[in-house]
C-alpha cells in the first residue's frame, strides 16, 4: 500500500520546497519493482493555479478540505519569506493557512516542515516543547516568536517524535531521504541518493552554515565578540574572558548571546572551533593532533566529541567526505 503524502501549496511558497521532496519520493518509485512507495499530491485552498516565489505557477491536485477527508501518512509543510529594503528575511505565516496546518496535521501520521515551514508548524502549536530547526536566517525569529520551541539553527534536519523540521533550501532533499530511510530502509534510500547524485547523509546533522561568516544581524558589540572568538579560537575563551573583553557582566554576556544568537557562549565558541577545524580538514593534511591544537581543542578526544555533537560525524569521516584535492 502506498503512503499518501500531502505537500501544502500556497501563494508565494518557495518552489524548491514544493518540488524537491516529490523528486526524492519519485526516485524511490523508480528504484522499486512493486507498487509500494509514495503517492504525492499538492494541496491548496482552491484548485486555482498557485504562483510560487520563483514566479512559476503550479496546479494543485486537491483542496485542503479534500485532503482533510483522507488519512494522511505524511504532511509536508513548506514556507515563504518576505525580504525588506534592508535585505532582512522574515518568515511569513497566515492565520488561515495555520488553521489548515493544524487540521491536516491531526489527520497525519507524521508531519515535516521544509525550510521556514517550521514557522507554520510553530504557529499551529505543533512544535511546543519540541526541538526544531529552520533556515538559519529565520532561526532568531522562530525562537523569539515561539519561546516554547527549542530552536537549534545548526542541523540539516531534526526529528522530535512524529514531527520533523528541515533547514534551508536543498536540505529538503536530505530530509526527504531521511523519511525514505525510515520508511523503506537505508539501502533503498541509498539507491535513491545515488540516483540523485546525493549523499545519503551529509554526514548526518552536518552544520547548515559556517559560524565565522554567519550573516546574521547583530549589534556592534556582538559583532566584535564574534570577531574576537573567531580570531582567538586557541585561547581559553571562558565566559569570564569574553565578559571582560566586552566590558559586561557574565550574566549580561550570557543574555546577549541568547538574545542575539539564540545560543550560549560555550556553544558558540565550540561551533567556531569546529568551523576552524572543518576548514583545516578540508584543505590540509594536518594530523588530528595538529588540527585539535590549532583550533583550540586540547585533545583529539575533545575534537571528536565536538564534531559528534555539532555535526553528527567524526573528523576523519568529515575529511574523507569533504577533503579538497588538487
């Protein structure tokens, strides 16, 4: 029996969020000999053509009301953004659409958001008390608008129970492959990944952005702190050290990191060190001992633990996958 998947469609939706996952699911159909797999439909408020953010018009297969009359295996919720004159990105939500997300989720075995679709899930109350991710550019907005959600802007995707959230843009493909792996096994997902010229996992949980160049909007004081961390990854960089550098109390420093970056000083420092190590692993033949020393990790074990925590892989596995040659 095929699994019935509903992808939400609405005006201004990001096109790849809508078309990317069905390509992955169609790859499974091409890789199997029987009728098992997925039946994917696009659902919108009406059957009129929907104009995506790319300007491409897409035809829905059925209405939200028709979809709600069926049992849904997986509900996929893409997102939409608005960019202001200062190039600031803000995820959009619509009360009517949020209501349909809540209704359709109640008919679904599993719910997954793609990119900023996490904001729709959060507005529908589906992420309360859960850990979730979204595109890094709107992670602060998600955390500020929904304090009951534990927002982690780093991973490619997160699963918390029956709710999945994916990061930005092409991460929708990684999320979809993970769904295939859960439903039909990693061997089937690997065949699809090969067909699409993808990794089955980038190694699972790989960071979706580079810490030192993360283009978030922060105050001048936080910009200086971030530069200080990046330029001094081998220094101790304790909370007391950073507080003294910024001329604030330790409590105020912790509050600044939480408010402006949505993380703790220790977690940010570790991310900066991991980023530095990633660059060395990609571009040099340095031993792990030398990489650990050059990036502020006292031991190779500390480096390995940080990689597992931040990227879900080991330094050696990362180098094997992403080492730049020539």
